[in-house]
């Protein structure tokens, strides 16, 4: 099993923390993982993306040039990362913020209103967790339980109620298909 993932959006959307969380959950699941972040010139509000590899075998590089899955959380990310998805791959789009639609017909496209779903749960800050829930459901690369187990390790200062809300957001995201 090999799953190369690119997650992209703007700073403050939890792009990098989503990647760290996936990688940590993969480690807890006994998988080989890599994580490689990339930031724009600004921090909050600037661009951010990361590559994550989750594999049952050794990983030769942390860079995911042709991802199996791309998660785009904002409009500029769609234009930049849609061309990179490998044929037959998966493109998850935060349809709450991305109005454009992909041009490719050789990939699976999943529109997930991440911000809207997160807001319905109480805060837009967990939109990234909605996206990860959709990813987990579509790929089977990890389980929601594995990600939930990784949360206290990655989000060390999070209060228990926030961790519970993140798990609810994962489950909400898994409902989209």
C-alpha cells in the first residue's frame, strides 16, 4: 500500500498540522511515513502545502511529485495542484471556498463543503478535519481511529472537548462521497 498525498491551502487552515497528523497516525498504525512542509513567504494567510507519504514499504523520498490524492482548501491551490494528481487519483476540493471546478476527467473528484460542515459543528477552524475525514473514507489509507489516537500527541495543548470536536469533524467528512 502506498498513498502519496498533497494538502494545500492558505496559512491558518491547518494545512501543515493536517500533514503532521496524517504522518503521526500512520506511524502509530505501523506504516512507513514521510512529511514534507512548504510555506509561502507569509505565514498566516500565505500559501502552505505539504507532502505526506503513507506506505507499507520503505519510502524513498518525502516529495510527492505525482500524488495519489490532493486536498485543496482554497482557490489558488486548485489551479496549482490539479495537474499533479496522477491519472485515476483523487482530488478533494473544499467546495465552501473553491468556486472553480476541475478540468480533468481522468481523476475522481470529491466536492466537500469543509467550512460549511465545520461551521455546522461549531467552528470553521476544524474544516481541515472534515477534509481528512473525506480522505480517510475515500482511500482507506488510515482509519478515523488512528487519526483520533494521534491527535493528543500532535495537538498537545488541545482541550479534550476540542479533540472530541475534531473527531466529530472527521466523522462528518467521512459522510461525503
